[in-house]
C-alpha cells in the first residue's frame, strides 16, 4: 500500500471555543461570533500542528456562530425559520 497523502488523512481533535462575542438575540437564544478556539489533539501527533493552525485560522476568522440559551434550549442556527417550524431536525449540511 502506498503512503497516504497528508490531505487525505483525518484530523482528530476536540475544538473548544475559548473566545466569543455576543452579536444579538434571536427569540430566547443569544447568538455569539466565535473569535478564538483551542484544539485538543486526540492522537497527539505533532505532524498535525500545521493543519490545526490552518483550521484554527478559519474558525477564528469571525465567520462562525453559535447560539446559547440560559434555559438550555438553544436555537439550531443550521435551520431556517420555516424549516424549524415544520421539523425539529438538524440540517447535516452544516456539520463537518
């Protein structure tokens, strides 16, 4: 078997949001912009550091959001309002 290209291998890490800023509220959920993340490698492979740095750059770019509610029932930002009314399932196109 040939050597696997680094781009074809999976990166196994836990991503923790360590910095965010509130951008508003929708219903009972507050929406936050991700500003800083930390990665915990699940394989402890030092060769992953370059790839982690690239993913961190994208996640910290200010284009990723999450919702949180003190009631524990947060709004799923991956569903549009119409679909949220019709069904309460997550849209897997927004998970990676």
